């Protein structure tokens, strides 16, 4: 085995334990964020797991273990962006196939979630990210800006435009 700098193998075991607990404690929240971003639970599960593996593999470079959750959230956001980019490319080159329009059933809350999830898919990527991070994950404008890599003004703009577009889309459904 290779000895790690600092406190040695014991410190790495402790960090591994902390990262595992962090993953278990925050899995549901990270999964919900990913589902809202990519609109596919299976892909979202893959995104969260892959993000955790990347953070875990990079644990030796993690200078401040208290920032591991932020690092994990950023990894989830980056993986979701990658999945969406791949989908756009695949969609562009995929032959057009006529599919039957399937509508969710009209049962209360399930319909609300399905309608909202469908409306979110019609937003541009940045607006969707801003709306999900700001209003669903309940991050501040500053934190959302940091995660997205944009200014707070841009977050305000994306959120404002995204909410307005969602309002229009949802009004069309009603």
C-alpha cells in the first residue's frame, strides 16, 4: 500500500468514511436535482453515482473536506450538462421516427409533477439550471451563480425568464 502524506492511511480511511456518509446523507437531494435537470430518473441516478465516484477518486486532492458537498453538487451539475449535450447531439443525428403522443393520467399531484417536469424540458438549459437550483434546491443567488459559473445578475435574468416561460407553458396546459 502507498502511504499518503499528512496523517497517513488513517486520515484517508477517515476521509473515505466521511465521503461515504456525505453521499448517503445527500443522495436524495442530489438525485432530485439531477432528475429535474435531465428529466430521466435512470440517467439522474447514473449522474449522481458517477459524480460521487469522481469526487471519491479525487479525494487525495481535496484540500478542505468540508467543501466536499459543494464539490459533489458541482460534479452532479457538470455531469447533467454533459448528458444534455450528448442528447442534443444524438437528437440532431437521430432519424425522425413518428411516435405516439403519450399523456400522463389526470390524477392530481402526479399530473402536477409531470406537467411541471414536462414544462421544465422546454426551457433553455441555463434557464432550467437556474430555476432548479434557485427554487427547487433552494440555493441563494450567490450559490447558484457559483455553481453555474455565472454572475448573480445572470442568475436573476435566467430565473426571471425561466419563470416567465414556465408560467406561459403551464397556462397553455390548463
